[in-house]
C-alpha cells in the first residue's frame, strides 16, 4: 500500500512544507543521536563473551562481541527478510538472512542475522563476531509470524554477523547529509510562508 501526496499542497499551504522541514530535522537529529550513542558503546575491539552467561545487552545498546563457544546452527529453522520492490534495485532482493542457533549447555537461543543473502553453510563458516543484543520483542514476534520457530518465553540473543562499528559509522555519515534536505524545505517554504503573510496584510 502506497500513500500518494500531492506536492502542490505545499505550494498552496507553505506552512505545511515549513512544518515538514522542522519535524524532519528533529527526527533525523534523534536518529543521529541514537546511532552515535550505539556507535560509541561498541568500543574499539570486540569483547569475548560467554553466550550462556552474558547479561543480555539492551536492543538499543548492543555490544561488539566475539563468542567464546561454538554454536549449533539449525539450518532447517531460518528465514530471509525481503526488501520492498523499490529497494531491490539498490540493495538486492534479500534484506537479511536469519537462522536459529543453540548455545551448548544453555537454555538460551541465539538468532544469527546477516545483512543480505547467505546460505546456512556459508554462515556457519563465519566467525561468531558481530553486534550482540537481546532480541527485540517486536522483532521476535515478526520472525515468528514469518515462520521462524522460537519459544514464547526465555532469553533469546541476536548476533548480527555483518554489523560492525564501521557499519554504524556509515549510518552516521548518511544521517549527516539528510539535514540538508530539511534545511532546503525550511528555507524554501519559510520564504513562501513569509511572502504569504505579507500578502495577506492590509
């Protein structure tokens, strides 16, 4: 489902364009601060962790970590998250690949995530290094809805094997350019709004 917005409405009512610029600036700033906070918390090198006993990092405060132990990947319990049609021309068909892995001598489960398309065999050859966090409840529900078999209760960790401080740094750089669009909207429609106010004055 797509929402069609007639761009001419901003020309007729420039205050809407001005508000859009202000709100987008605030929203982008919030995303940048959150990404910078997570980037700063990852550290300069991965920490060795015991998956069976590590305190689950909060979803918004992941840790750059390397697992001390090996895990058993269930190649029959995995799904791929697909990109929307318009994104496939840029980033490909598959957004992420997810498999469930069992942690030896633990009731915990680990969801291994990789950004892009990868086979279970290829994933099992990767080092268990990435950004570790507790699986978000909404993400957990979505994965279950797509067919991934997960228990309703218990601790589930997520290790993003393709996530590094460098990937967070790239996100910060991208977000640094987005305010230019907000500034353009504020400048363009702010001027039109002032002209509209002056025109209405007796």
